[in-house]
């Protein structure tokens, strides 16, 4: 479980722990162990926290190897690491563009590359990536973020096709705006703008962390074995098909 230190990541950790999963949680943030302990709660499942920079192959290998060493297998990979540098396209620098792609696309690529050999050997695996519904709706100031998350969506379909015969499914959950603690702790004027934008959603609000986590948990489950190569939008009807 990547990007596990809080927000959507913390919600996914809590849901997977409740479902009975043993969890290897990783993030670069300070306080990772405390965040995972709070998210996992009093469940009887084991968990371990590994601080790592997943934008490098070495960091991804470390986390996957920890899972194999600790639990002897790797059934599920949830790629939630990311985060946008949201600004108008022409305000980006080469450094901020590179960081946006590193955070969102390369973390996912490296973790998939590290995990897939173990899933192939087992003949089973579930990979769930966290994308972004803004890829579909062209949200203002999200061009670079959408480029990175769009890469995640494309990686999903490519890997799904390649590894479907091997018992491995690959899907993406793409949330719209989500009521994370970080979003709700912004200055009051920023939260007010957020709420006004949420009113444009057909359901009339943005997603809760639990709603995103439930979609991830389903696609990570054994019962979702006939769903692969999909980008599942958790968006309250903002974009429809």
C-alpha cells in the first residue's frame, strides 16, 4: 500500500485491515508509523511501515522485498502514492513538471515492475492504481497532473491486457474531489471554494475517503477476478458513460 500516511491512503489502509489483509505500508511522510497504526486500529492483522522514495526503482524494490520477507507472498498492490503540483501549465518549471510525473506515474511504474514477478510466480495478483477523474473532465490548472495520472490510466490498460492470462488483474480507481483532512484543513476561503465546486457534482457533494476506499477494496478482492483494465470513476456523476 503506497501513499499510506494519510488522506485517501489512510482510509484504504483502514478498509483493507478491516477486510483481513496483512499490510506493508509505505510513504515518504514523517509520522508514517503513527498514521498507519491509527488507520489499522485494533485489528489482529499484522502490518509494517517502510519509509521509501518510490520514484526510484530501488525504493520500490525495498518495499516489495519487505512484503516477501515478512509475509512470504504479495497478493495485492495498491498504488496510491502521488499528489499534484496544481498550477497553470505555463507557470510550471521543468522541475515542477518532473516532480509531478515522478510522484504520480513513476511511483506506479516502479512498484508494478517490482511486484509483478512475484505475482506471476504465484499465478495470482490484484493491482489497484489510484488515478484521477480530472483526466476525464479537464479540470482547470490540472494539465501536468492529468498528464501524469493519464499515464497511470494507460499503464493500467496495457498491464491488464498483458497479464490477464496469468491470473493478475489491473484496474484504476479515479476519484473526484475527496473530503480528506488535508483538504478540509485549508484556509476558510479555500474550503469555501471547494464546497462551491462540490455543488456542481450531480450528487451535490464530493466523495468521502471511505467511498474511495471501498472501491479499492472491491477491486483488490478475489471476487473481482473478472474485472480488469478498467478505470472506475468515483465521481458522483461528474462525468458519465
